[in-house]
C-alpha cells in the first residue's frame, strides 16, 4: 500500500513540474527582445562597470526584471543633451516587424531636470506608415540613473535594476535602470520600426538599454 501511495505522489509531483515548466514557457514566449545592437552607440560594460570590488555590474545576456524578459546586449542607445552636445538627437529605424500589445522600455537618463519635462520620445511606426509618439517624461517614466537613499522613485515607472559604477561610487551614489511600459492602441497592426529621439534642449541625456515587445 505504501508503494502505491509513493507512486501516486511521484506521478503528481512530475505532473505539477511539467505544468510549471509549460507555464514558464508560455510566459517567455509572449516576450520578444528587440535587437538594439545595429543602432547601439555606447558600451554597456563601460557604463555599468560595477564598483571597485567588481560588484553591481550589468553584464550582457538575458534576464527577467519586474516580470519582463530583456536581452542586454554589448551596446545600448545613448542620446545627446545640452550636457552632451556631441551625442545624437536621433537613433532611427530600430527594427520591430511584429504585432504587439505592449512595449517594455529599460531606460534611464544622465542628469536631471524638472518633473514632467519631456526629455525625449519613442516614435512607433506601424505597417501602414502611421505613427504614434511615446513621450519620455522626467519624474514619471525615468529619473537620473545616479541615486542615493534620499532619491525618489519615478511616479509611474518601476525601478527594475540597481547596481554600481566607479564614477557614481566616487560620489557616494549607485546606479539604476527604470522599466516603463506602453500599451499599443492598435495591437492587431504590425509595428515596423521605432525611432529614439530627443530635442537636446535639456541637460538630460536619455538612454535605453533594452526594449521588449509583448505579444498576446
């Protein structure tokens, strides 16, 4: 009798394990990580180098942050500002070519400005060449990536990753990235491309480390 109950228990455990694996596969399959490398203009390991002990480094690879799968590449997208006049105002034609319900943006900015200031935008182009703009609002969608214990969190985005780099450490601070999500108003229409832009009229130099498209 004990053997029968043991066999039943083992079978039940295996069934639950398979179900859990299927659930994870279904969750992973709804996320598609965009390839930012063709447009990337700054090196991840240069900016997210960790502290003097090598702790808090952001390394390339796949990782799940706040329930969203992202792919960190060797390069990321960095725009210019009044403090970075040589940086670009636009990085265009980031390839998407798929239908999606949401975009998840892993981003931050160098330097700060007044809350609610629009420091940049993403321009989404659908397959029929119509477009929509996703504003990047300081204080809501992101903040300065350097922070300390007194720093606030954005009012709408989430703090998705915290780490260190040597420059911030020298000022008694750490670094972090923010997750902002956008819901597509036309989820049945294919998105062709995304442009990442800024007016370069504020001190803030927005940057994007990864973008993930979420399907149905």
